[in-house]
């Protein structure tokens, strides 16, 4: 069976990369999920208004409060499902940025655990909606093994 190739064709030339998701190669898929267009960032006159905002202002303008108490990030996402934000010219995970801004530095050898994920028995795991939660009270710095164990413990009866 032949490999499926990306369906994007620009200037009469078809993309020669293998399909990653939704009939697009990884590059074109990332562009679509990040910019809602295949050509990368919009021209300067069309740049999203959020690009000019301070990162802390973006947190509140690009998130919504959910009935379950989570504050869900509505901005850009990585392929793993975590929110991302531009801070001083570099891309950061939003939940790590929020933790560092409002709680303090993440201790060495620790990760930020979404406690809302651990409490939700209906969450399927994997790329779950809790990865977009930026509610400070839902974060806890834990070791990587503890974070892994909490995720599995949630699935056990």
C-alpha cells in the first residue's frame, strides 16, 4: 500500500511529505492548528491582536472559566494538547508559565501536575481537556514518577 502524502499544493507544487493528521503533513498540520491557515503567520496587517499583548494580559483574554472550576486556555496548542504562549520571543507551555508567575520557580526534577485531571474520573486521559487548564489552584509541582503514578491511580478502581 502506498504511503499517503500531504494534500497541500502551493504554486503548482505538491507537498512531498507523508500525512501526519487530517491529510496534512506535520508542518502543514501545525500551521493549520496554530494559525488557522497553511501559509504560516498572517501578514503584519493581519497579525492577531494578541501578539502585541503582555503575556499576563494574554492569560485572561485568551482563556475562559468553565463550570468545573478550570480556566481553559483558548490560544495556541502544541500537538500534545498543552497550551503554548510566546514569552520574550520563546515558546513556553502556558501551565508552566502560570505556575512560575503566580507560585514560583518549578523545583529541579519536578513537573507541574494538573490536579483537576486527577480528580476527573470521566476524563479519558491521553490528550485530555485538562492539559489546557491554567487555573493556579489546580497546579502542584511533583516529581515525574509521582505525576505518572497519579495519572494511573486515577484510572484504577
